[in-house]
């Protein structure tokens, strides 16, 4: 178990993990890219922008100075959204101590490079960095309420995964381990796109049969993408695959599902994004996953349909009709 944890990022997940770790009497320090915003969270003992209604323990140390945040840490949590990770870690790489392991909680695929979160860290900090990813059906608001949940930590280093497992496991959060870093990260990125589609279904009132079809066929195309990328098929049936997909597609608090619902009710992409302060990861991931699928020559019709609705102006009902009229085939 790690005793001194530095959290990079002051969003909802970084905040709720700081609360969890403090409950285990661990030493927790939090850093944010905006010192003013970080100070406001400290003064109010609450993250009113991203996790309102929950008190942050007094034992959390808020550290705005780049050169101080890594000192004394034996584990670093990267809680920065995928599309912002490179900029943050380029800023921090000179103060990062390369013998400190990192666990990322980001979900997505970087646009242009098509790199997963762990690959961004390797690219910026060097291949020698010891990296893991923590993922699963972990809505921050429910974790803050101590509702029962599970997650998965994946790393090429099984001992690191085990150490993180014991660090974050608590009576209401059970952590499993995996060595399939690729599969866990691909699942967590792609499920946000399927969640946008689920929200669209809710927005137009297409019904539960349609949503069930979406989840089952969405999982099938995510698994197809995983195969040429080196992921294990069984990962997609686990906590970080099917588990995270179900939660993201049904929860009224899910950012991606809620964004999709606004699209289904007739809002355009810009207006639907403006309705939330949070990052809707599935939007940019949709571009990236389409490019990745094209590179790997993988058919992803649902992801393609979401892309056409969001970026090419295709009417929602036309996109659904086209999916339903595709050539009949065996499952």
C-alpha cells in the first residue's frame, strides 16, 4: 500500500479519490493547473464546480507549486482529462521524479496522436516510467456517497497493480487487477461514445429494446477494435468493459449520456457541450476512435453513426434508420 499520494488534477475524480484516501488515513496532496481555482476549493472545503455538496477533509493538502507537488510522494494519481494530459505533464515533467509510479484515471484517446492515457505518459515522461490505469463504473457522485462500486487497476507491472489495489480498496470500493493495460484503456475510451448514442436513444424516446441492442452491439464493436490493438477479449466482458459501459449508458449523472440526450432532443453539438462545465470525453474520443478504427481496418458502425451525427450534421433518425437497414448477417 502507498502512504503518500499526490493527485494531479482537481476535477470530480481527483476530488473524490482524495476523500477516499483520507478516509484510509493516507497522506494526500492535490495540485491543479489553475492556482486560483485550487485555492477556492481549499477555502470552501468543497469542489463546487465539479463535485458540489461534499466536504473535502481538512487533511487534504492543496499544493499549487509545481516544484513541491512531487516531493515525498510514493504514488502519483493523474486525474487530468485525456485531451489535457500532454500539456499538464509537459509542464510537470521537469519536477517529476521518474522512480515514482503513476496511476491514470483518464478515459479517452488523444486526438491527432491516437495515444491512450498511459501511452501519453510514456511519450512525455519516457518509457521507463512505471504506469498503471484505474478504471471502471465509478461515477464520482456515487463514490462520494460511499455507495458500493468496483473498479479495475491495470499495469504491465503486476506488483504495482497489486499495490494500487490495496491503496484504493475500501469497504465500499472493491478493486480488481489486470495486466491488460490496452484493453482496459480502450474499453474506457470507447464506452463514452456508446454512452452518447445511449443518450440520443433516450432523447428521442427510442425505448429499452433499442438501448439493449445498442449496448450489446456496441460492446461487440469495441471488442473488434481491441483485437488488432493487442487487447484481450475477456477484458471487455469485465468491470472496465461491460461494467463501465452499462453504468455510463444508464446513469442520469453520466456526462456523455446526458450530452447525447440533449443531442437527441434537437440541440447541436456546441449547445449540448455548453450545457455542462465538465469535459464530455466521448466527443473528442469519437474522432480519435474513428481514426484508430480506420487505421486498423475495423468496422465500427455505431461509432461511425455517432460521428456522422456530431460532426457531419446527419439527422439522428436517419442515422438510426441506416444502422437498422445494414446488411443482415450472423451475430
